[in-house]
């Protein structure tokens, strides 16, 4: 029997309506449009507003549209994986809550917490279930409501992050398309540079943790920047060289959208043309697990069956990696 591969057979994205511009941020913290654009490439980000709204509400929008687009009934879905660091609540998982809201009743569901690399981890995990033959219609979501863990008095983080996400459908195929290879890495020592200190078992929520603003994202940007450039470049080179792929073979590089200067450095160090690199950071900022599916969604109309894509990301953990994907439609 031919080897089963996991093909992406549809993608859909969602960003909330409210747009937080650099101009509005200038009224909130000591920053300016020129600094944000030149240091990050970000012009605006979308923010989920409204009482009772959470990450699962964005997942629901992405998944409903995905089912519609692919002509799939909720009953057919047998696995849902959601990559997020902004789960609706510590438990149950956002994948479960999303499935309940969408009417997916025959699936098992779980979340993956790998920060900005979450979508790569979830895609690779979902692909394994498809490749094994055990699961036939798998939804992989990457979504974050970063505004729920961002300190809007901290100019070093609040200008970067936004809310949004997307979802893909994975189905088995015997054709040479789909998730072809993955290189995934972790280094727990990176936790010192990028984390949310309180709210877990180490520092449960208390009046003191709230007053000390420890339930927000902390980032020491410069070491993260350096590690991101190295980690993404290394894994892109590894996944390409072990599959004998040259830059000419690659139709698109799909990098995590954390900072335009990181994207520039990774493409430059890989000798890869920026024209063939997906970039939408100017519109959405860094949506953590949402960036890669939002790129695929934005560029979907430009993709052709058989196109080789290299996805790469770096984030809290540290976590990082690269995935070689052959577009399936
Ligand atoms: O997605 C997860 C992984 N995360 C990343 O990949 C993010 C990696 N890091 C970065 O993207 C960048 O380090 C940042 C965008 C976070 C910061 O850019 P930077 O060029 O590394 O700036 P910096 O932290 O070295 O700060 C340079 C200056 C400082 O002023 P002084 O000390 O030189 O006077 C900051 O206080 O820029 C100042 N600054 C700002 N000024 C205006 C920092 N944030 C702002 C701001 N507006 N929002």
C-alpha cells in the first residue's frame, strides 16, 4: 500500500473587527508610529472586544468557515487540535470548547501549548494521526487572543501582539502532497526570556501576583530576537538539506510574523527572496499561534497544487522549527 500523507484540503482564517492602530497606541503608551513601523513592520493589529469573548470564539469562526468551504459536516471530524497560549480557561481545552460550539461530536480534542510555534507542533501532530491511518478528517487550529495577556502599560510588548487565528483541514492522500517533513525543537531554558509568570502552579493567582502585573506577557526582546533568527534559519536549512531541496524548488517561505526584521534576517541568511516570502505582519502584528494559518489563508489564492512551502516559527519555550509542506490543491 502507498504511504499515506496528510494533505491540507482547506484553510480558513479569522480576525476580529476592531483595529488597534499605531496612532491609537500612541495615546495609550509612550511610543510612536515611526518606531513601531521601523523596529517591527507592524501598522495595525486586530483586537477581540466584547463581554464574554474568548479565543474559542475566534476558533469557532475559523472552523465554521472551514467546514463550509470544504463541504465537510461536523460529524465527519474525528480529531481537533488547537494550538494556543490563551486558552479560554486553564481547563478544559479550547479545542473541546470550540468543538462543542461548532457541533463537532465525534472527535477527540486537545490543545497544544507551544506559543508561536504552536501551529507547527499541532500540524505535525495532526499529520501523524492521518499518516497512521487512524484518523481521516483532522482540524488543526492556531489562534490566540493575545490582548487577554498583554499589559497595555508595557510599550515593549503591547505594540507587537494582536488577536486572530486560522484552521486547516487535514485528510489522507496517497499522492505526493501534504506534510512532507518536520524539524521541531525546544529549549526550556528560554523560559527566562519570554513567559507569563503567574497563573500556573508555580505562582497561582493572588492579590500580589495581580498587583505585580505578573499575569501578562514578559519578554526580554533582544535575546529572543537573536535566538529566533538562528533557530528559524537553522531548522529551515536542516529540513531543506535533508530533503535535497534548493531555494529554486521552494515556491513560498511562510515565516512566523513576530518582527519584519526577523523575517528579513531569516530570508537573507537563507539566501531566499523576500518576494516569495509570505508577509502580513503589517495588518495583524504577532498573533502567536495564529500567524501561520493566517498567512496560508491570505495567500491561498496564489497557491497551486504541488507548490513547495517551508513554514518556520520561533516562540516561547523556547520552541521552534520548520515544516516542508506540498500544497494539495
Ligand atoms: O513571537 C515570539 C517571539 N518573539 C519575538 O520574536 C520578538 C523578538 N524581539 C523583537 O522583535 C524586538 O526585540 C522588539 C520589537 C521586542 C524590540 O525591538 P529592539 O530593536 O530589540 O528594541 P530594544 O528592546 O533593544 O529597545 C531599543 C529602544 C529602547 O530605548 P533605549 O533604552 O535605547 O533608550 C527601548 O526602551 O527602544 C525603546 N522602545 C520603544 N520605543 C518606542 C522599546 N519599545 C518601544 C516602543 N516605542 N514601543
